[in-house]
C-alpha cells in the first residue's frame, strides 16, 4: 500500500543530509594544465596526467585551494593549517586512473554552518566538512530510453571532465524539521548556490552538472533519537528535484518499514519524469575505498596570513545582502524570494542604483520584462536591455512623458535594438499627448458620439466616464494621460 508523505510523518521523523558537489571555475584542471571549458569535443581536453598514464605526476592547482578556502570561510568553517590528499580507490569506466585523488580524514575545511530561511523561521544546517578532489569523466549511454545503462545499446566515455577541481560540501544530519524537511533541503541548496555564485568560485549551473547534490534521507520513529538507515539519492540536478527526492524517499521508506521490511543502505536514482527513486547499488563504507595518503602530492599548509587575506576579500554574502535589501526596499520574505527565484535580484538592484524606485524596478523586471524573457526562453538578466535603460523608462513614466502602455512599446523598441529609450520615444513618436487643446478636441468627439454615456454621467454615474476615457485613448493611440483625460471630461460635463 502506498504511503503518502503526510501519513509517513504521523509515525516518523525525517532526517536528511546533503553532499553537494561543486565544480570550481578555475581555468585549468586540479592537477594538470588542461582547460576546463564546458562543451568541448569529447576527449579533447585531456593529457597524460588527467588520464593517469604511467610516469605522469600531478601538481596542485593553487587557485582551487584558494577557492575552497573561500567557500569554507563563507560557510563559517575552520580552515586546516595542514592537510593532505588521499587516494580513493574504486573502478568505474569514467575513472581513468582507477582511483580518485580526494581528501579523507584531513579535509581543508571543517565544522561550519549555513543558516536558511524557511516559512519565516531560520534553520541552521551544520557543515561537517568541505573537501577538495578531482571530478570523474562522464559516461554516455546510447540507445536506451532513459539515458541510463539499463537498456542502452552501448556506452561512450568522455574524459574532458576528469580532473576538474571538485569541492564536496557535506552537511551534518538535519533532524527536527518535520513537515518542512523537503523545503529546508531545497532552501539549503538554493542558499548554497547563491553563496557560491556571490563568491565567484563556480558558475553553479545545475543543468550543466557544475552543481549537483546527493540527498541522504532516513526515518526515525517519532520520539526516538536513533537515526534510521539512510539511502543516498545520487546526482540530483535541480532545486525542485532536491525537494521531490526527499519527499519521495520519506514516503517510500515509511512504506517499507510499515510492511515489516527494512531500509537498505544503498544509492538510488531519482527519476525526473515520475518523481520517484529506484535502487542503484549497495552503498560502500569508507574502508571499501582503501584510502591512503596520496604519495605523489605534498601536504597542503595554507599560511595564516594568506587565509586572513582571503577572508578580508570576501564579498557581501547572500544573507547579509538579503537583510540589507529587505530593509531598504521594505520587502517581505515572499517578495524577496519572488525576486530571487525570478533571477532578477541583481538587475533590480542595479536599476535602483541607476535612479529608479524599488517599486518601479520590481514592477518592470517582474512584469513586462519577465514575460518577454519567458517568451524568448532566456533568463531575465540576459535580455538586451540595461538596468540604466529601465531606470530611464521609469523616470519618463514618473514625469508623465510616458504612460505604462507607451512604456511597454519603448521596452519593445530597446529590445529590438532600435536605440536608447529616448531614441525609441523620438523615432516612434511615443510621447504622451500633454496639450490640453489636442485632448479637448478628442474629448469633444467622444462626448458627441456617446450621448447616452454623457446622460448617465450627468445623472451621477461617474464610473461611466471610463467609456469616454477609453474612446479618447483609442483616438490618441494610447498617447494620452488617462488621469488627465478623465479630469478634463468631468470638467467638460460639470
């Protein structure tokens, strides 16, 4: 019998943890000079080092160490004064060396936290470790319906990704979130993505695999402190899927336990189309990987003054920025989240800096511009219009030179690369008609054409004036100031 998420929570407390993998935005790979550019021809960015050929020796990428320290500091971690790399031994076709250079018991960053806001409450997610390793290659399974090895005709391997610097951020188990567990998991990855983007250490494009999460989920009986057996849902690559993966596993595990079975410690695959997970393989323990210190690399010992200089260079972090903007713009949490989720926070902030009011900047970027970006299938920040352009359009509306209808036409002209807002206004003749004599001529025509409406207005039904306003706006091709038109109509009929 299928157990719903709500039914599962009546008996069990969900506990989740996340292992988030972040490809760092370095120019070259972790231990060699191969470029890290995404989308190159398969196996064109490889060399003897990242292919693990005999006689090749790795050299540590200093920028990758710096970026990892940045991440650790931003996550309130302690930075190790001495650490080293280890060999993690396992075989996959996309692992050219048959081992991965990683960190085991001596990570670079430990014991931090990240606060996330969910449902008006702050949840502190503990960070156990931030360690640095090299990414694997990528297997491509050809001929199947799902893109997985099951049912595929054959497989290809692209080693371009092998050796790219990869940071793994491991949380502590997160208990006590109850019904909100899936939302807290999503909020954590969202906040982490924004933090990493603000640091400039990764492009964090989940669709390209530069940010991906392994979602660990277990159930504890209500009132018990004993953690249940966890499963690990691998390589979840969207924020929505992180939330769905937790929800799906809670329901599945509750169904297994409710039927008298036991949860198996294993990896699982999340299916975007159905929103459920399926079994992958039994989950290895640390001893299965036969870790030992990497013999070809010296230990890493970041000087304290270098760490201090990195800490001093950190930018404003998302939590501080959120608090500042919510206060300065008088935004609620929901309003701020709408801006962030739309990818419009940066352009709105820049538009305000260019002179627009926060309300006007939000109106245009979340309204007309978001609609056009959606139609074009791009991010709103990628539209060919600048925050300064939007601020100028807002200024023209506030001054009465444009109304909203005309402003939308100006936006269209700027997006079509017809020039600046002022140039589009001049070229298209879009300025608001402000000459009362020209407006009165159109008003007199509207009054003459609608005697029944005039009679209703004179009988006290002033809302009927909207018909006359509409007629004047049509006659002026939307270039009149509707408020001024209404005022002149009422004066004419008084």
